């Protein structure tokens, strides 16, 4: 089989493909949710979190000690 030529056993290939399936499924689900929220005029959790981080004032720079 092609897996043997690549140096991957069948069990390892099955696990990798299953993991890839669930990662893609999770990403598509979150993308659909985000698109639905944008169509309704709501902010998604990622935009909300980024907005909070960017709106905070930056910390003051430390002063140099007198020499």
C-alpha cells in the first residue's frame, strides 16, 4: 500500500485521518457560527475578545535607573 511507502502503518494513518476529520469539522462549525452572528449584526467571541484587548491602555514603559 501507499502508506507503507510513506513509512506509516495503517493504524497510524487511520488515527491521523480521524483527527483531521474532527479538526476540519470543528473549523467549519465555528465558521458557520461566526458567519451567522455577523449576518445578525452580533460580534463573535473572537472579535469581542480582540476588541477588549485593543481597547485597554498599554502598560507604562519602565523608567531607566539613574546612573
